[in-house]
């Protein structure tokens, strides 16, 4: 994952994460991603190179809402699909 540019763009593999518009882009085209999956991807991209625990991720994305690890697993699955990460 790359650094944010002056326009709030993070490079994630072959995609770009537009933090200002809240979009994941591939070749300039928006890639559909549910809001929690987008929030998770943005959190991971902002913390590239750091160890982030499951608990930290759940807290950052879901806040005070009680969810199981299945919610995190589903969001990761959605991200991998959006990034075409086999």
C-alpha cells in the first residue's frame, strides 16, 4: 500500500483508494465496496507497515457496535474480491 498523495489517494496494489471521495478505483473506474469494507481498507491503508490486531480493526470500523469476527472476515473477503486478490 502506498502513501497518500496530495489529493488523498492511496495506492493499493493496482487500485487507488480515494480518501476524499470515499471510493476504490481501478483504472479510474469505481469498484463497488460496502461501507464497512471500505472503512476497513482505508484503516489498513492508513496503517500500512504496522501490526493491527483484530480487536483494533473491529474497534476502528464498527466502533461500539458489537460484532463477531465473522463481520471482519466478510469485510476482508469483500476487499479481496474488490482488489481481485486471489
